[in-house]
C-alpha cells in the first residue's frame, strides 16, 4: 500500500540532494515556456504572488522582476535546502520583494484569499495529492485570481526527459520504477488531463496548451550533467545504488545521447503543458482585470525577433529540399488554395503538431504563412521560443502571394 508520508520524506531527501546544483540542471532550458507560464498569471505591479514548489527560487526571481515595489512573490518548497539556497540568492542579489518558506503545498498555512496569483512549475504531477494541492491553491487565491501551471507532457514527445531514465531502467528497473500508487512524472501530461484536474478543483475559464520545446545540448556529457543536476529522484536512486551502478548508468546515458548528436549538437524534444484557471470571481476581494487588452496588430508588431520574407524570397526558398512550408490558416482556406507543397497546421494546433511536420535531420528552413501574415508572425515567434531554427514568416501572407501571382494548388489535399 502506498505510503504518502514516506514518499514525501524521500522526496525531501532527493531534492535536498540536488538543491545546490539545481541551477546547472535542465530547468532553465525551458525558459520560453516558463515565461509563458508567468505571463499566464496576468500579473499587475501590486500583485501578491505565491509560487508553489519554488525549488531554488529561480522562477520566483523572474516573476518578481515583473512586479512593482508593492508587489511580492512568496515561494514555498518542501525541501529545506532548496529554501536555504533561494534565501541565500535573495540576500546576495539584494532582492526585497521575494520571500521563501518551507511548506507543504497540500497544507498551505496562508489565510483564504491571500494571493492574486499562484504559480506552479513541474510539481503538480509529483504531489501525493495533486487534487488537494489545487484545492489549496484555489483557497488562498482571491476571487478572479489565476492559477498558472506547467506540467510535463507526454512521454512519447519528451525524448529529452526519457532518454536517461530509459538507459537506467535497462540496467536495473528498480532504479526508475515507482511504487504502486505513487505519483508519476507524466500523470497530467495526457490530452485533457490537466484541464480535467483544473475543473475538478473548481476553477473556471480553464485553458491548457501543449508545447514541444527543442532542447539543445553540446554533447552526451552535457546532457548527463543537465539531468543529473535536474532530476532529484533519479540522482537519489543512483547514489543509493553505489558508485559502480552510477558509473554504468552515466556511460550508457552519455553514449545514447551522443547517438543523437548532429551538426548543432544534441537536439531532443521535450513536451510541456501549460494551464491556467481562475477562481470564480465574486466578493469584495476579487482581482480586478487588466484595463488594456492587446489587439492582433499590436501583438504582431512586438514580434521583432521574427524574420519576414517577401513573396520572391519565399518562392526561392521553396526550391530547396530542406524547406518546410506550413499553412496556419483554417482547413477550409487551405483546401480552397495553398502554396505548393504546404503542410496544413492550424495556429491552434501548431505547438502540438509541429514535431510531426519537421524532420530535424533534414529541415533547414521553416516558412509559415497565414491570410495576411499577422498571425503567422505570432506563430513564428512561438517556434523561435520553442527552440526551432530557420523560422520565417511570409510578409503579407497568402493575400500577398495571390496578388503577386505566386503558384497555388487547389486540388483536394485530403
């Protein structure tokens, strides 16, 4: 029978063990997704923010930068050494609008309606009672406040995360296999799982979205260092197994990782799922919504990192076998007419399906286009954030292509 108390003690020991080197792990490699999680909380300068399972505090400091003098981030974690490291960083940086405490996310000591927003990254799936933790997050939120989370996605789309543990499993399954009833890294990564958890905890206006990040490592040794410093449970098990098993696992993992090495090093997919949900908005303590909502033109104008190409340049790129052209319009628009060789992935599905359309070994350029070029710039910015390279957007979109009499395909694609 699963013993939740014993499991928590093991987790504390495991994460204490990586606390001082956690910053050298893989958590920082998901920065684009982390920033999206923080943005999902719709922060305002005066907000009081809670970060659950804050680890070494790195994301709490990112969040604090977006608050004003009256705003504050409170980070909690079950591992005392993580909190010790976070507080040491706070002092060394002289940051005054953050605070860190040792606390169990399933039993928060804060008063009801204490926070404007709650954040949680890669922890819900590790809690013994994720439903209870989400109910606690809802309790301490003010009405209308947002609970913004990130969990690990599906195993089959997360080679970066599974490669090392699979090699260790081949050496000794007991080093990786969880006890029956224990939480699993991928528990909330399945389609609809995170949304269902939000709904069950009483949140409203729930939104979830999967993103496949492309993580780059220089070589197998770098990959090993990232998972060794970022996976407390795996590290704890290997240390307990002894030096011989540890060395065997390290060599096997590095060798397999190196087999994926290309011109740009090792590039592996890592799927995450971002979610947001609001506490029902009622009562005098309700969070006030933002007064300014950005329109599509304003958002597109902010994508300065995106390279736009005219019709002639895109046509020339299409002659190269390493170019993938993606149509982000609706399926009806795609069926009515499209660029030759274009693959249809609607904007809403781009993060989820991009891995199916792009062969990393052969693709040199990714061209995105929409009706007018505005939404394809946003899509291109997303792929840039996810780690894809050579991404461009067709300026003026399909309309510009037609106006300049570019070749089109109109026969059925289905």
